[in-house]
């Protein structure tokens, strides 16, 4: 640790220090709510957090990272992380201190205290969002993480989690997002009805991903591909009434056991089914979201 | 337990009995290899296993389920499982015995000792397979399970795991497949080169899912949609040389950290990239496989 512009800080070596306990407490929801902070653990997550922090700082945005704690061994092994951390508070700590702070058994020598995003759906919509994923009562951190990663890969503009969904900032969920948490606005604790109303006001078509839906996603994709190619195909009876995947779209994804509720389904403009070609009884919410979001991305980008 | 045709068996109550230990040993690879059996735990997995067993029995196929162990409370709660189990060996056991047999903390009152499939790629290809997924050194049970479920949903004809891939019959992997293990042939321990040679001999186009691939999956999907609609679009320079998703296809999916090796890539006919629209650095293998297999399914079925 001998970088220009950063004060040398003493090595943190007491795993029972107040500051260490405060960081460890971020594994709990109440502490996250009180402080507006959460913990990213391990080199990959911290790298993504720091990259997002620098990108935000470059445009005068709010801080993404408050503090980074790392072992000297980690910084020796991954010197680019020390470079990336310039402009944030980087403190050296022992392995014992890192272990006391982290939820993972092996935080691999580095953690970052990050700011929970204060982005709002209104902000996202005002900036011209074309693709939004809404998670309705998704409870499993792994599923929420899979959907967030799929949304990130598909270039979605935001992910919204309704109030009774899993807390995406809990350590297991943060890990499952593999950094995507820092790539796009994630709006939590949203009221379902207000969210759908805002999306519709902004001109988005609201599509419910529903295994029993009467609209076949593959038909939408084929119609979109032909339309974008400037072609035409023999029209089905109802094709004119079908949603266009090229348009601004919000997808609703439901609870892993029950799917979307009747009220949630009724709020959507269309109920869209991902067809099942094999013997699977239903699609995992992560798989369904991947297929739906990629269908939209393909239509919107090509 | 008073069903016609099934002998009354005494309640199994000794968690240290040899038979209980033999079942518990199936959590280990060596016992699975020796016996050709694995354990399905919980009502959902057992239901799928028994359904597959009945379907196989109806066509004179080999046994899928050897024995079922359940608590009376479970059978009282889910009487359809007792019905499904007719024709197999169903033994009543105590909660303690079930707990000693199972890898899960709560097997929910029922487990089944199942036969590891002896299906071969030659059988699958001889029956006219159009869509096969090959997992090359995929190591994480959750990822393998996600790919298997996606293959099942997409109506794939088989999943092949190469020799150094995760053992899909270990308890965690079995759970992650959520029953799909019983829906399509799963071929394990395959030699990579022999597998690719057999696929090509059978006329399949071998596509490597590769983030750096020079063929864009979205272009393939658009070309396929327009072709199936009987239309035409302005041809790109190389479109004529591109693979057709409607054709018989085998997808290669690589290791989660390294992707496909150079040798594996070289063995494929084409290297196909799923485009990334957002900031994600790469796709999780489960997500990539979902998008690729669904693209093939859509082209082959519509």
C-alpha cells in the first residue's frame, strides 16, 4: 500500500472491533435498511462494484462503494483492484478481520461496503427505458440472481422487485448476481400496482410470463423477425392483436411455486407462455425469464 | 398399506440396518458406480421416477425404480404416490430410517432407489434424434441441473455429459434437475471425441456455444424464422454458409470457468455466440444453454 494520494492506514487486526462488527451486521436486513449499505464479497464482486463506482463518479453520480477492506496478500495478487480502489477508502485488514466481516467462508481477501441504489422507476422510465423486468414475490435468492443476470445480459434497463420478493442485497443473493447488481438499476420494495401503472403510463406493454398464457412467445418472435426483415407471412386470425416484441416492454415474473397471482395476471396487457417442447411440467422462473428477456432483446436490437 | 397384490411388509424402524446403510451409501460415487443405482429424494422426484417407471414398463423397457421407502404419514398425505408405486417394491419406514437414507435434511417422507440409465448415444441417434446437448467438463451440479432442465423444456432428445463433468447422479445434482433426469436419456462418462464423431456421422450439425464465436445466434434465429415463413430477407454476405437451426443439431456447452477448450471448439462445425446486450461480461452456462436450446427448439417445432 504505497499509492500516491492515499493516506497509509494502520492494518486492521482486531476481529472484535466495532467497525468490523458494523460491517458484519450488513448480513442482516435491519442493518442494511438502517444504513442503506450492503456488502460485496470477493474479488469479482468488488471489481464490479469499483468499476461501477468509477463510472458513476465520472458523471457526478452518487457513490457506489463506501469502503474496501482487503488483505495485503490479496492486493499483491490482484494489484488492479488497488488501482481501481483509488478514490475510495481502502483499508488493509488481516484474514481474521475479513473472515469476521464476511458471510462467505472464504471472502478471498477482499470485501466492499456498497451503497444500496436509490434509483427509482420514475428515473428509469424518464430516461427512456425499453425493457424492464419485474419480479413479483420471487423468494429464492438464486432465482432472483439468475433473473438479474439474464436481464443484464439481455440489456434490460432495470429490474424491479416487489415488496415481498427476496432481499437482493442479502449476501447469498449478492453472490448469485455475480456482479450484475452493479450493471443496471435495481429497484426494491416496489408496490406492484404502482409499478404497473407507472410502466403503462410510460407507454410500456406489460407482458405476464405465464405458463398458461394464451399468447405463444414463439409466435411473437417469428412475427417480429419477419416484420423486421420487411417481409410478411400468412396472418393468423389474431396476429394483428398481438403485442410487438420490438416495442417498449415490461415483463412480469412470478413466484417460483405459485407463479403470478390472478390479480397480477389481470394487471398485465397480455399473458405470454414460453412453449414447453419436452416433458417438463413447467419452467423454472430463471429459465423462463431468460427466454422472455432474450426474445425482447433480440427484437429490440436487430 | 393395504393394496391388492402388494405383500404387507413390516415397518422398517432400524436406521442402522444394512439395507438402510446400503441406500445411504448411494450418496457416494463409488457405490453408485458399483450398483448402477442412485437415490431420488422427496415427493416430486419420486413421482417423476415412478411415472417414468410406469411409462417404461408399458413398453417393456428396463426398470427405472427398484425400491421406494416412505413413511405412512407421507403416503396418507400423498396417496397418489402409493398408487403410482404399484408394481415396484414399496416399503414403509420410520422418519429416522428415511433421514438415515437421505442426503437431504428433510426427504419429506419418501425416497426411491432408481436405476442409472444405460441409454447410449447410439440408441438415441438410431431413433432419429434432432436435438442433443453435450456438457463438456461442466463441474457445478446446479449448472448441470439447469442445462438438463432447459434441455427437457426445449424437447431435446438427449443430454450427454463427458467423462470429466459433474456426476449428475449425486444427490445435489439430482435435486437440481427437478425430475428432468427422468424425462430424457442422460448419457454420462462419454468420450468427447467419440461423441462428436458419432453425432456428425448421424448427420447432426455440431454447434459450439462460445462467447467469442463468429456466428451470431440471433442472426441464425432471424434467418430461420423468415425461411420457415416462406419469406426472404436481404442476404448477408455469409448467410448461405450459416448453419440452419431447423436441422438436426448438437450443442456443445463448456466448463463454467474456461468455456470450451480449443480442441473442443475445433471439433465443432460452427462457433455460435449468444449476443450480450448489456454489461454482463459473459453468460452463465445455464443461461447460454437455455437460449441456445430454445432457439433450436423454436426452429425445429414451428
